[in-house]
C-alpha cells in the first residue's frame, strides 16, 4: 500500500510574513523621492557648484 505524505499547513506562516511587509503609500512616496528625485537634485547641485550653468563669457 502506498501512503501519501501529509502536507503541513504553512498558510498561517505566510500570512504572518505578509503582514510585516505591508507597503503603505507613505513609504512608497519616501522611496520614490529618495531613489528618484534625490539623485536628480544631487546631480543638479553638483553641476551648479562646478559652474556648469554659468555662461563662458
């Protein structure tokens, strides 16, 4: 006779793990600002401080 292996229920562990990693709109906005707009601002400040936007006259 062949026995089937019993499967353990792991759904409760998955639900608990998903509860800890919820993404809220506030954290999404912070991440977009830091990795999206932040580098653009830093590049602009760097170029401005090195005289990139000054006319050569």
